[in-house]
């Protein structure tokens, strides 16, 4: 086997060292670090982009939360205003109702009183007419004219 | 028929003799030539892929980045954050072994696979071993020797384990080298043997060609397998290098 002929060792080992030195110092070192920097720059850019995207998302989330809070507080104040308006309207209505009730009561009372007076007057009138009629009837039937007090008392008793 | 010996493909041929320096033969051989071809291929690949690196990569850059990312994640897994400095080294090892393995599989062009020679894999393993030793003693000084003393072991057990740990540590470059060399050699021998079967059975005179089809089909499947092994062995070599580096960087 040529692999185990010792004469072949020295030139191959020396040439391997030469070739590997050329490879490492002349080919890999001038090229590979350039690539490493680009790969690093790309990784940095990607992480930077992801970071800024995350920040933008956080901003958006915060704005959305602000917006929701604003809407909620606006709704709350609107509801409060509405409640206050409703309360004051109800109070005003109650006051107006009470006022008109009182006015109406007064008028009803006055009307009642007037009605009572009218009735009493009418009753007096009827008694007088009835007493008159009774006096004339008794005079016609008996020839004697009852005195006015008796006639009036009888008429009142009959009407009561 | 020439070339029937399956070992002939591993023969070293001196293409340009260079006189020995300090008693060491430096002749330019077919092995040296294919190392330089691998260098040229890797250089074209890397320089084209990183000529104008952009945030959104082009085809070549994406191809280089795939291998780069693969090595980076391997180092992150096996070594951790301190391993980033050694990514170019492990990348060089991986791509060099991969290029040597795959280029050696090209048929008809007289391809030679330097990684099928234990001298080459051993030199590469010794480079890794040397770097592990330098990094280990550089970072930890004499504490690096505690690598051989498992953490929290009791003394009686430790005395038994110590020589085992030392031997297994010293054996690393050899196992690393032999694994790659043996895989490559076996694969190429197998391809060659089935190749000679194609010729031998296909030239059966009564019914020509027919019997050559079966070993040919096997060779096609083997070629795919060898391509896979070329990749896997490059990966294993780089992976073990990163694990050995981890010992030197993080100790335990």
C-alpha cells in the first residue's frame, strides 16, 4: 500500500501544511469574517425590526386601552348627566303637579261652597213656595188661614 | 490490463522533484497537485460568495452562508460562546477535507484523493492537536493537565482513570487520522474493485456486456454512497476537532 511507504510521508505532510496555511491565511481569513459581519448585521436588523414592531404593538395596545377608557368615562358621564336631568325633570313635574293639585283643590272647594249656598238658597225658596202652597190649600179646604210659622214648620218637616 | 490493482490509484507520483531541504523531501507530487486544486476550488467558492456580501444574499453568498452557519451552530453547540473565535479554523478544516474528499471522486480525470493517505490526515490531525495543546496551555496554564482528572472523582478511582485518560488523549490525532484515511481508502478500493468486475464480467465472450450491468449498477450506488461518506467524514473530522477544541477552551 502506497499509504504506508514512509518515503511518501514527508512531502505530503509538508505540502499539506503549506496548503492548509494558504487556505487559512489566504482564503478563509480574508473572506469569512466579511460574511460573519453581514450575518451579524442581518441578525441585528431582524432583532431590531422585531423590537420596533413589538414597540409599535405596545403603543397601539396602549392607545386602544386609552380609547376604551375614554369611551367608558364618556359613557359614564353621559349616564350621570342623563340621570341628573331625569331627576330634576321629575322633581319639577312633581312640584308642578302639587301646585296644580292645590289650585284645583281650592277651586273645587270654592265651587262646593257655592253649590252649598245655592242649594241652601234653593231649599229656602222651595220651603217658602211649599209653605205658601200649603197655606192656600189649607185656607181653601178649611176656610181658616194657618199662621205662617205653622205652615213653614209643616213644609220643612215634609221636605226633610 | 493496466490499472487492475486496486491499490494503484493511491500511488504517489512525483510531478516536479524539489531537492530536499534540511533532509526533508519536498517533491511536488500528484497529492500536492490535488491539494492545490482543492485550494483553487475553495478559493473560487469563497471569494465568489463573499465578493460583495449583502443583507439579502445572492446564490453564491447563500451557499457559503449555509456552510458557515452549519459550522457556527456546530461550534455553538460543542464549545459555546468562546468558540466563535475558532469558527474560521474549523471552517477551514471542514471545507478543505470536504473539497479533497469530493474532488477525489471525480472519474476519468485521474483524480487523486490526498485524504486517502494517512500522512495527509495525520498532518491535519497533528495541526488540530497542536492547536488544542497551544490553546489549552495558553488559557489554563498547567491547569490544563486537570483534563486528565475527571471532576469530583475519588482518588482511588482517579489513579486508575488517569492513565486511561492520558492514553486516550494522546491517541486522538491517530484515531482522527485513521478514521478519515481508512474511510476514503476503503471507499476508493471498493469502487475500483467493482469497476474491474464490470470489465471482467462484461467481456465474458459467450454473452458480452450483459454480466457487466450488475457490477455497474452497484458502482453507481457506491458512487452515491461515497459522495455521502465524503461529506460525513468531513463533518465527523470537523466535529471531533471542535470537541477537542472544547476541551482546551472550557476544560471540563
